[in-house]
C-alpha cells in the first residue's frame, strides 16, 4: 500500500553545527518535482540535495556532497515510508564540522524520513481507466453520484447526444459503478476499456 502527502511539510534539525531543512510535497509528475526543487532550493545554502519518486520513475541528486551520501538516502527514506508521488528536498547550511560519509547519509536520510513522518499522509488509490457514453439528461445524476464511488472523470468529449466520459475507477468500486451506470442509462450503457 503506497501513500503520498496531503500537503507540503517541513522538518528542521541541527547536526554538529550544520543546519538541515527538509521540505517534502506531493507531486504528480517529474516536471512537478523539478519545479518544486527549483522554486524551493536556496542558492545561498551549502547543498540542495533531493530525491523524488513518481510510480516507477525516480531521481536523486547529491549536489556536491560525496557520491551516495545525500540523494540516495533521501530516496531510501521515501521508499522506507511507503511513499510515492513525493519529492523531498533537504537543504544543508554547512556548520564547519565534517560529518563523514556515514554521518551525511544518516543526516540526509534521517531528515527526509522525519519530514515524511511529520507530514499528513493519504493512501494512494490505484485506479483503472474506463469510458462510457451518457446522454445530456443522464450526466448530472451520474456526476453527482460518482464521488461516492471513489472514481474520477479524467476528461469529457461532447457530441450531439451527450458526452463520452473517460473515467479513473477504483477497482473495489467497479461493480457499484457498473450498476449505477446501468440504472441511469436504463441498461443502455456499460463501462468499456479505453
């Protein structure tokens, strides 16, 4: 079971005179993650190290720290907290005392993990794609009930008689949605694979 954050969060910590600020946020794509890093990084800081994970895609960066001591531990913290669709940026202001490679890995990974633990999390629901076509009179009733079934309309294509809806359906709610669709359309319509 994977989780993402409900909202951005942060965690501050001082380790042997170096200040660490961990910032984490939910993201939907690699572009969102990079935009968060670009907008929240501090050019005046010693290092802006980060990692993000969106599905099977992931990236990390040590930003000048010794290889494998910052980005990879941040990514390990994301995975260790069962998170997905998350970006974590850990900013370090060097305090004059070297931490060593093990100390750096513990500091970056620990700050990231504590930040994710402090954030409000929500379960990620994997949804399946389906389409259906409803007449104009049927659309308001269907849309009003769709939220109860943990399903979303991803897009709508209108034509002369109604609209083709592209849906993201929670697997546990598929049968109920199928019944609702049959009731509203009087048996004329069912869910179809896109």
